[in-house]
C-alpha cells in the first residue's frame, strides 16, 4: 500500500459534448447496469477458490512492493476480504448515468485544481453508501487512461467510517503500461471495462494500492477528488412545493432488466401439473440518468442592436458580420484532416492515434452570402461583439 502523497493535478483535455437523448439514455442505462453486473462478477466469482480480481490485486501489490504475494499471507487474507466487500457493494449499488458534459466539468472542478482535498461529512455528502457512476463520454485527465466510471463503497459509520473508491477504464488499456511479465501474468476480465485504481480512506488516512501511474490511474488524492466532484455536480436542483423549478436539473429514473451475476439464474423453477416449467419474471433494476441540461448551460447569445426600418432596435444573435464585410476568395489549398472522422473519438478513447493526412481543399468563397466579392481581402474581419 502506498503512502499518501501530495496532490498533483494533470491537465484536462476538453472534449465535445453530444446531446443525451431519450433513446440513448435507455441504451446507456442498460450499459451501466451491464457494467455493474460485470464488475460484481469480476470481484466475486471464484476461480480455483480465489476471486477473479485477485490477479489484479496481485499485480497492484507487486508494482508497489516487488515481492511475491504468497510471501505475505496477511495480504492474501486482506485482498480476499476486499474482493468480497466490493462484490457485495456492487450487488447493492445505486447506478447513475452521467451526462456527456459532466466529464469536462469534473476535470475543471476546483477540487481537482487545488493543493489539497478538503471534505466534510462524507456520510451526508454521499448520494448513496454504495454507488457507481457511468460516463458515456469519459473523463480525460492528462496522459492517464480515460475514466469511464467511478465507484465508491462505504463501511461503518461515524469515526469508524471507511470509504473505498475505484476508477474504471477500458480493459484493453491496462496492459499497455504494465511491465511485460506482470502484464502477461495478470488475468483481466473479458468485459470491456475494468478497475485500474483502488483508493481507501480510513481515519483520515488516504492510501492507494499499487503504482497508479503504471495502471494509468489517478493518484489517491485525485481519485477521491473525482468522486467528491461528481457528488457535487450531480446534485439535482430541489423543486419547490408547488412543483416549480428547473425541469432540466433533475434525474430521470429508468428501469432496465437486471443482468445476472454469479449465482443468479441457476436455480431451476418449479414445474406445473402438466410438466411445464413456470416462467420466472426477469428482475428489473432502477438506473438514474442525469439530464443533460442540468450540466450543459445554454450558450450565451450576445445580441447586437441593429436599427430597423421603423426605428425599433432589433436583436440578432451573435456571431454577426459587419455591415461592410464582403465575401473573399479562398484559392485551392491543403489541410490536415483525420483519416477516420467517424471513428476518431473511439480510437482516441481506446488509446490509439489518428495521424492526420493532407487533403486538397477546393477553391471557395467565405463570408456572408449575397454580398459582393472583395478581391483585396484574404482574411476575415472579426465581428464586433462588445
């Protein structure tokens, strides 16, 4: 277990924010439930008497100590207990689907850009004692692996409260930074996502397991700050007694079919008198989807008054061309373009690279349509927005 370290904040990478529609919200809710079930299976399903996640915990232990785990029986007992606790927590977790825009807002949150993480009563601030947040648009922090999910688990209460935080990333990215021998011997889940960092907070002592940089994970301070920032940003606006308030600042609750974890769905149903098995209804699970408008402020439109024919000032939203702006000719040139524009986001999130290629751009005209061409100009006049 590493010692608590000073907080170091990697630079954030801004990303575009698509809109979360009703149809995609249902799809994302199903993906979030699938992620919860897969992580519960990863932490709880035994293989040869040990949970699957023991391979990951062993890799974290070796990157921190350089010793074989079998030399420390206390570590084995501790990690088996942790795996069991994480499995139970994922079985009871409340699940949120974060909007696309919240990832960039978390990366720019003050908690991730100050020298220390100051927190109050975690039991009062937490939206649930066991929770999982799924980010369809992941959080990008510098050169670390993108954060596709955050999970937190609480045990005890009061002075005995202990909280564990997990950062979740794409499974295929984990071996890219690990030493070759550890990467070859670590059995990762077949699911698309996997935990890459475990942080614990107990009696005001913050610690992380393993070497976070080798797993592309944030340090313990940043991991805790990520969870606290999500707790603050996801808090819906309280509605008034008469039902008024911002309708876009609340959460939608969707119910999706619950995915089976280890031990579920193995019990045979009873037979009826005619020998047919009675159909058991599939369980459903509630998923909270945070509405996009709650975290996507409306664009600020800066109107520019223009005198109309009747003398009444009109307001036209920016940007506006100046009245004297004419069109100008752009000759044929070359620009650097992405060769995979439709798959660009998926390639970058998976750790790949899209090398730009030079493509020819046809000759064209820029500027407001319906105006004359000014042969003297080759640059745009920036409109006055003061």
